[in-house]
C-alpha cells in the first residue's frame, strides 16, 4: 500500500499513557481494545477523555484505514461507571441553579463528543461485541459504522432501569439503525436484546459462534476495507452519514460538490490495473494532519 504499511506488517502500538485501551496498527487496520475486562470495561472518568483522543490520533496520522473496536473479558462493556455520575468538580453549595445546570449540559455534550469522534473520523469503525453491551456501550457502538457480535452478546438500554433517559447518542442513532418500534420497546422496557434478535433487525451485520471467531471475522472485513482506496472509503463514509441526516436533494448536491474536489482518477486507474493484473491495488494513505478531526493539514 503506497504511503502506508504492507498488508500483514505490524506498524506498532499506541497504548502508552492510556489506562482503558490497548491499540495495535497492522496493515492499515487499527485494533482498539477495551482493556479492563476484569472490571467489565466500565466507562470510568478516564475513558471519556482517552477514547476521543485515541481516535483523533489515529485519524490524524492517516495510517489507519479502518478501526476495529474490540474488547476483553466476559462482557464487551457494562456501561458508564458510577464514578462518572459523582465525579468531577462539585459546584459551590450556593451556586445559582442556572449555572449548575449549564455545567451539567456542558458535561453531557462532552460525553456525547467522546462517541461522536468515532462517527467523525475519516476511517470506518467496526465494533466487535461479545457478552454484554450495556447502557453507554450501546451509545458507543451505535456511533460505529458496523457492528458484529458473538452468539452470547446482548444489548440493553440500561438507563431506563436506573431511572434516567439515555443521553449520549442511543436515542438519536438507534432509531436510524433498527425499526423505530423496536427501539422504543428497548428504551421503554430496558430488556435485553439477544445477538440473534439484533441480527434480525439489522443492528449487527453478522453473528459469530464465539469471541475468537468474532475477532477473526471482523478482522477479515477490516482487511478487505483497508485494501480499498482510502479516499474513496472516506468519501463513502462521509456521504452515508450525511445522507442519514439530510434530504435526498441535499445529499445529491453534497456528493456532486465532493466529487468536484475529491475525485481521484489515479485511484480508479490503479483499481482497474490491479484487477486486470490479478493483484491487490496500491493506494496512497490519506494525508496526515495536525490538530483534531477535520482541522486540516
């Protein structure tokens, strides 16, 4: 792959300084693994800063062509840790309620952005889910491009069971992934949805026999994506996400403008040449950039 790594070559790890994740980059596939399996990978305060930082770092290098979001232990993720609800700076006892509530809103927006970073990244993100995907974990995986599960996986909008409304993305993204009535039932009852049911309603793309088969299967899909032209993949992700939230007319206008600036004839030529010669295409990585997602070179 021009400008990147050869398929199967290990570029390295990016886990230094992170307490909740371990990351490897291999052949253009970045595997981001929740690493607190013994604690059910609950989303402790550090999680909410580390995830978007890690995703933006991967995005900024241009070397990661696809991300696999995986996990360790019995459950994919048991959701938000209770420390998040009670942590942070406490307002002065006499602070005006308006200011207190404004701070609360800002905190919710911060938590939302931790998952929106997955959606805003230039490369696709594939979630590999085993065991429980509970509460905040549902918010997280609905921000991914695709979801895959092991047979023992289940999904639960846990927030209703603890007396609150889910507020970090589930109720905004899930109705656009599955039938609205099914989403409402899950949100109102807090029941568990099995991997089989999730597959039947389109929440997950495929169900695998166990965790090992899940990881192997998702890596295979990731390698296939990594073999395609990164700029065309970026454009495809951008268009699908934009079209989800805009009219058909607006979306057609956007793709026309995008193609006017982003269409790369050399990638098309290489794709045709590779097919006729029976080999993999040799495509350049996306250019790196400094700063956060979408801030340019």
